[in-house]
C-alpha cells in the first residue's frame, strides 16, 4: 500500500534527522535542556524538526548564537520546542496506555492531557529549568500558567488529527504497529503549529523562555550592533516571580480563555467527527 511506502520513507528520514541533530547540536552553544528538546522534537517530527533546528537554533558562525536566536520568532520556536518535547513524552505514554487497555476516546484524551501536562510542567519545566527560579517550589509556581496555556493549544491542535487520521484502520490505534506512531507524529506536529502563537505571546511578555545560549568557560560571543543586552535580565526577573515585567496585552486571563477555547474546539471536532474506538 502507498501508506506503507510513505511510512517507510518517513521513518528512514526521521532516523537520519535525529542522528544529524543529536550529533550536530553538541557543538551548538544552547542550554542542555533545549538541546534535548530539539532532539526529542525531531524524534516526533522527523525532517521538519531537523529543518527547524538548522533554521532556528544552529549557530551560523562562531560567536553569533546570541544574535542569531534573538529574533522573536526564533525565541518563540525554542519555547514551542521545549513545550512539545516535554509534553509529548507524557502524551505518548498516555496514548500507549489508552490503546493497550482500550480506553474510550474521551478517557484516552484525558489521560494524554494529564500525563502530558504533568510531565511537561513538573519535569521539563520546573525541574530541568529550576536554576532560573532558585527553588523547585518557586519553579512550579512560576511555570504553571505558561505550561497550561501552551498545553491547551497543543492538545487543541492535535486531538482532531489523532482522532480523524486513519480512523478506520485498527493499526492506527495499536502501539505495536508503525501506523500508530506515524499518526501520533502527525498529531504532535499539528499541535506544535497550534501552540506556536501562544508561545509567541508568552515569550513576548517574558512569561516563558525561548532560546538560551550557554557557552563553555572562556568562550565569548561576538559583540554585534543591535544586540539587546537587557532581554536576558528581564527574563530572569520575570522567571523568579512567574509574572510579566509589564502588564500583558491581552491580559493573562483572556489568553487563558483563548487557550481553553482552542482545547474545547479541538476536543469537539475529535468527538463529533472521530467517533469512538
């Protein structure tokens, strides 16, 4: 079948992409957690992840990483990658458990949401980025809102794809079949696209970090005209409190409503048109 050939090509390209990113990113002066985020996202998204790594994070010339990643769209990209990488692990675990015990669709989605949010918030956000907050408890408080808003948009985008893609094929819901993992890859990529605008807003108001530069001791960046030396200071100040430097516009509560609306819309489409398993 055509889909078998497409999947074979996809998994080959994914393996090559993951190998490239995992090897190449070792020399990129990025935060270790963000390095793992790009590797994990490439596992989910194959050549698209490798393309976004090169376009959004890979240092073009020695000493230029700070300037290269300072663009707002790259900062938002890094924030989104970090979200998808952590949440994606929990979502995939939930999807496998739900398939193995034959959960109804709504219960399956609920399990994916809970595990995705729990892993993304408590591990990938609060634990791995804890040095930005000082204590784990402060990190949990400071990252809750950003994780919630981003997770809602991610799930809102991926639920319809997860429910509708290959809906009539039992292999799409069997973790032992390649089609299951292909379906989840498609869903996570669409979810990432839906989460990107929210992460843009979060980064713009210093409620979430984007790309970070961590250089080896003794290595310095090139001083480039136009570099904003106050951005990192603002981010660190915001991180310690979990609050924006200035009052966000729209306010946080409005964006929270937007995120839940996206989640509700995605869930409605999935349940109405996806049927039940």
